[in-house]
C-alpha cells in the first residue's frame, strides 16, 4: 500500500485510537510513541511507517510471537495478539504530523498530562516511552536519561526507550530489541523479569 503526498497530508492533525486491552484485562506493558505520523494516521495503526523498526524489534525481542507488517494497516488478529499479551500502544501527543518536531512544547506537556491520567486509570505494570527528547519536554525532566526511571507513576514502573523511527539512525533492530526486552521482562511479557 502506498500513499501520495497529498493523501498523507489529508491526515494531518488526525488522531489514532489507543490500542489497549479491554477494561478488566491486564495491561502489562504500555508503549508510548511521541505522536502519530501521517502514515500511522492514514492506516490507523501505531508505528506504521514502512521504515519504522518498532514491530521488527518487538519480534526480535520475543515480545511478539509472529511478524506484524503494519504498513497497510494492522489486522484485527494483529491487534488481538498484542492485546492478549497485555500490550498497549498510545502516544504522548495525539495530533498527527509529518515530523514530531512540528509539535510545540505545550502540546507535549498537555499530552503528558493526558498520558499520566491514562496510566492512573489503567495501571499498566510498565510504561515504556519511546523518545528521550519528547519525554524530557513532556514531563519537565531535562536531565532524564534512557532506561528505567527512578520514580514510578503510581503502581507503574516507568521506562524511557529509544525511538524506533528510521530517523533515529544510531539504533538498529537489534539494539532496539534489547532496549524493549528490558521493560518487557519487568512487565512479565517476557520471562526473566
């Protein structure tokens, strides 16, 4: 599936629904992107851009049990697979843009408030935010570093992991898989936590 630039631009400012297990089902690991890209908005599938390494890294880490190719849109079976494993996906900021750099600091801070409310309501075991720069801005933590954060959010362990975007060129599928496996173990999605 492909989109023209004009087709993608028509999704600017759109939102993508959170992917969460139904209420009453455990949410073990909540992955948090910065905001939806235009391809994500067009397919209504998180981390869907063809060059994004999110799903290949989840598969390499053992978090997924089968390959997901989200570029054309995730199937219901793919969504059910993630939900059944206790995995959810959301974003700090809900508005779709071509680049995360188009977001204002105020949007990131507002999104951070929304995310904290979601975490308080759903109580995931682990929250893994993908992107240190957005994390620092959204949560007023200019000195935060990658990895497990010292302060939990209520009952949720907080982690900052690398952004899987192809623009984050110093990361590979293998380094992302290693970074994502750590919070997945703590969340009980992978053994050894």
